[in-house]
């Protein structure tokens, strides 16, 4: 499984930095933006795949691990930089864990929320890959 990290353009300044997300750096049209915050460190989020949705995850504060499964391979990616985005294409199982204190996960999504795009059962996900 290829891990795709997107560099988010930034403007650095001794007074602080600005990271700018525009559609051209993201490989899909952004239709929804949401963020996970106030996350207890023991939480494991995700635990599903998407049939069509693609997403980019950015740790805009703190850090967390993203475990990705494509049916054959398992990879863990630590996100801890506000200028790095992890692209997760469709049909990839994801789990988010090891959240640091104050971690915020910004998510850029290719579509509006639709529960019927989710596969939340791991066996169903594995069968869908065959
Ligand atoms: C993902 C990870 C990173 C909505 O009503 N609208 C929304 O836009 C979202 C994202 C969720 N919901 C509802 C669905 C559930 O009843 O909020 C509840 C919690 O959602 P979920 O259990 O899917 O949350 P996470 O953190 O496990 O997953 C979310 C995204 O759903 C998912 O696509 O990749 O963040």
C-alpha cells in the first residue's frame, strides 16, 4: 500500500506560520470539512472504510496515529505536522489512535456525509476486497 502525504503550502514568519489549503493541492474537490477535537487519549476512532469517499487528514494540533488496511497490507502513519496531509482513498480501512493531549484532526472530504458510503464491519470490508 502506497502512503500518500500531501505537502500543505505554508507561509513562515517569526510571528507564526500560515498553512493554506486550496483545491489545487488536494486531488479531489473539497465538499466537506470537519475536525475531531477534545479526543480522550484512549479513544480509537474510525474503524470503517468508505465505498467512494476520499479524505485528507491533517493533524492541525498535536499528534495521532492512523492505521490503514487495504485487505493485504497494514501501515501505521503518525501525523504530527500541520503542513502534512494524509490522503486516504476509497476502500481503505482506517483506525485513528494514540491521540496526544490537545490533538485536532482536520478532515477534508470529497463528498457530503452519507452513512451508506460507510462499511463499519471489518469482515464485510474484507469480503468487499475479494
Ligand atoms: C473518518 C474519520 C477520520 C455525521 O453526522 N456527519 C459527519 O460529517 C460525520 C463525519 C459523522 N457524523 C455522525 C456519524 C456518527 O453517528 O457522527 C457520528 C460519529 O461519526 P463516526 O463514528 O464516523 O466518527 P469517526 O471519528 O470514527 O470517523 C470520522 C468520519 O466519519 C470518517 O469518515 O474517516 O472521522
